[in-house]
């Protein structure tokens, strides 16, 4: 399928869905839309991902089958400045794939237009309507459950999940990613956006996904969300921690980030304090251990990256790497 | 308003909504429905609350204006054994007030019957549809924010909230309860059932309620939910802790309870460990302190109750009482 990815004014640093798609999904990306960067290319900013031209609007794209909303603003709203591209894509017969809290299907104009042109509006963040409370049984599953946790949102939990699954698969491990956010769901083609689930049912949603996959695989790697000290999203993180009852944790962090993304008056915990808090909070429900740290070193040069990785390994006494820069094999080695 | 309260097979020990209404709401309760206890009275089981006869079905009640669903099963479902009482009440022109996850308004039979008989189906657990993420600003409010937290669900957080507000009011403090669950909402006539809110917006929901009331009152007492180590509900608790950014915590516990209600393979934390975990989890977002412990000593005799209260005061070095048994004045004294 040929897709265009909308990422206006946010590519690449604030377009984590777009980058996840470019890096891991099996779509043929024909263009990225960013009206601030027409004429540039994806590879001008990022290597190791699929390349594509960056254009100002869908009028600059020849042919495509679907438009993916590739940015996820705080609050999950629909930015009206996107509307002309979305309606234009629908009029050209393209499906729309979005992971916003805002439901495209409930937008009267878009729904009616989609109907007229016989295209689909996929709101991947919409959860199943038959979820319920957790039964507290994820800990009884035979599979090894790994959860990616973080010091903040947008530090790379989804990326680490995908890299770790790939590295485990290459080692011959029977492994499956458990997608819990819009990007992971778009990449894997299934999953539940847990941050969209009724809060009483959030732990139950992750439990259900684990129960569905535990018989088939030896290792399940759960895509984490938010952070346990995020002023807005910590409840989702807590539900994931207790609902998934992970055997092992991978802690994700971006060196140099010191305050919460979008909530800059709140400081991040350092890695040791974050590790301790995740483990103390998990233990009364299901004991767990931190087995690795995944750093996002995109803003560091080679020497800085290696230095910070080495110092984390010493300070926390666990495996540490940047899985995008150096591969996730070192992390894969400590799983199980 | 004359109300009947449905509590089939659960009164009194597993009917916390019914008891909350009997104890705190300004309704005239004409009967409690429990098919296991016809002929008994509320006062056979509980003092210090409004008395009423217990009957087997609505056929045994003369006149009433509304039927309240007074039990809140795990999962929040609608038990089909309640249907004849609910339809009977509607046919007699009574409104139905429910706080289930199951929405009565979406039950085709009930909705159509309510329409025919021109009565209202109040689903108090349904949240406003314009909620969004927290801005992380509850900590900036001038009011003193108090949150009731617990070692488990169903240990008395709603009750402690109501008792504490009453005791503060009697001391002349300008104080308001912030209801976060179905019972509190039924009693106070406003509020948001935070466990029904989309998990990404749960902290935002409590923040919104605090913002709405902070200018008017000096003290806001937030009704807590669940517990931070509950395998299913901890995410809601975490959102309340970080969304409300409380200045002070009151820890609620039922002496003798050792495992999670309904999840008996999970042990409760002891009071010291619970205090430490709540404070460690709160501090990175907003520092707080534990100022009191509220015990539910309903299963203890006088001597046992006093003994456990005294030993908690020594062990935790904070004020402790059973606010239902001895009043909440001791707790009110340490607020602010």
C-alpha cells in the first residue's frame, strides 16, 4: 500500500508516529507532508529509515492509497490546518488512518465525504467496546513478559519495543510485540490504544492482549506508555505496569532531557530513582527486575553516546545501549 | 425525594453505595431492596444512618419517586436479576439513578420504557464528553488539597471524605468534597466518576473539578479511588494522586483485611509501606505528606478498635481514628 504521512510543522523531531511508520511499517511511503520543509527529503534528517520526499500538501503527490496522520499532539486533537489535506485525500479516493483521541468518524464533514467517495476512516485509537476490569492473571502466563518503561513520554518506548522484538526474532526467539499506542498499532496491524480505554479497564485491556498471545509465543514485549511520574499520563503507565505483570523491565531514556516533555516545570527522575520507583510500585502486585536501559542518543555525537552508555552500565549495573544506533542485540541477550 | 435503594444479596457489607446514601444523602429512603433479608430493617445492621425497612422487591413499597442502584459490582455490570425491579419502578413513574459502567440509557428495553413512562434514567457514572489531558496545574491552586488514599478499594475513602468535610465544616472551615465515584456523586449531586474517564484524561478530570471549586473554598477534600497496588484499579489511583497534587493525604484502611478485595491472591501493603509508596510516587510530581490514618473498625469490638487506633498512632506518628465510630474531628484538626 502506498501511503502519505501528514506531519505538518513537526517533522522529524515531533513526529514520532511518522518516524515509527517510516522505520518499521511495511507501507510504501510516497511522501511526508510538512509545509515547513517542502523540497527536503526524509534522509536529510534521518538515516536507517525508508526515504521519501517531503512535500507541502497532498497536491504535490502523484498517487497514493492512504493518508496517515503521523503526528500525535498533546491531547490528541485534530488540527484544523490539516483539514484540506484530509478532505483532498478522501476526494482522491484514499483511506485515512489516524490515531487521535479525536474520532474522524464522528466528524460530520469527513464522515459524509468518506461515504460519498467510498473510502474508510480508520480511527486506530478507538478501543474494543467489550473491555472490562483486569482479572489480575497476567502473572500466571507461561510467556516471559517484558515491558518497556520510561523516564518520560516520547523517549523511545515504541521504538525500543520494535527493535527488541526484531533482535529477539533474529536470535530465533518466538516473540511478539504487544502494541499499546497508535503508532505500534499502525505498524503491527492490531493492538489496543490503552490511553483511550476507560481508566477502570486499562489494566484489563493489556491483560486481554497478553492472554490472546501468550500461548503462541515465548516472549511478549509490551510497548510502554508515558512515565510513572508524568503529571498527566502516569495512570496509563501504572495500569500497564500492574496489568501486564512484567517479568522484566527495559527502562528508556533520552540523555540530556531533564524535564517532562510539554510539562517543563516538572523534573524527570534520574535513572536510578526511576528504576527504584518502577520496581517498588510493581513489586506488591508482581515482582519484576530491570534488565536493561535503552537510551535515545540522537542528539549526541558518537563519543558522547558511548560515554553515556558506559556510565549507565556502571551506575545501574545492567546492559545499556541505543538500539537504533547500535542495534538491540545486547538487550535481546538479557531477555528470558 | 423519596427513594428506594436496590441492594439485592449485598446488604449491608457489599453495598457501599446504599450505605453511603443512607448515611449522607438528603433523600428520604423509603426502603432498601435485598431479597435475602425481607422483613429486616437497616438499623438491624447499622446505626448512625437513616433507618428504613428492607423488602424483597419494589412490589412491597407503597410510594417512591426514584430507584437507586445501590450496589457496585466489580466490573460495573448490570445484573439481570435486577431487571424486574427496574422495569417495575419505571412503570410506576419512578426515575432510575445508577452508577454502573453499564449505561442504562443504552439498554434498549429500559430506554424505551423510560420514554413511554416519561421518567429519567440517570447514569451518574457517564463523564462529560469534553474532558482532556491534565495541564499539571492543581499544585498552583491556593486551596489546601486533601486526598483520601487507601490500602485497598472498599475500605472507606468515600465515607472518610464525607466525614472529614462535615467535621471541617463544623469547625467553620470553608470546605468542599470533590466526588470522584458514583456514591459521592449521588450524595453531592455533582462530580465526575474518574474510573469511567478515558485513561489519558483521568488526571485532567480531577484537575478540572479542583479548578472549578478552588476559588470558592479554602479546603478541597478529594474522594480517592482504589489503591496504588490494586491489580486492576491502580491506574485510577495514580491519576488521582498526580492529577490532584494533594498537599495532604489521609490513608484509609480496614484493620484485619490482608488481601485485595476480589483479588485474594494479592496481599495488601502494611500501613507504613503504603504510606511510603504513596509519598514516593507523589513526590516527583508534587510533594505531599501523610497527616492522618482513618480506620474502618466495623468488625472490631470497642477494645480492639481503640487498641488498633493507638498502635497506628504510635507506629506512623500521625493522628488516627475511625471517623464513623468516633467522628472525624481529630482528622479535621490536622488539615490545612
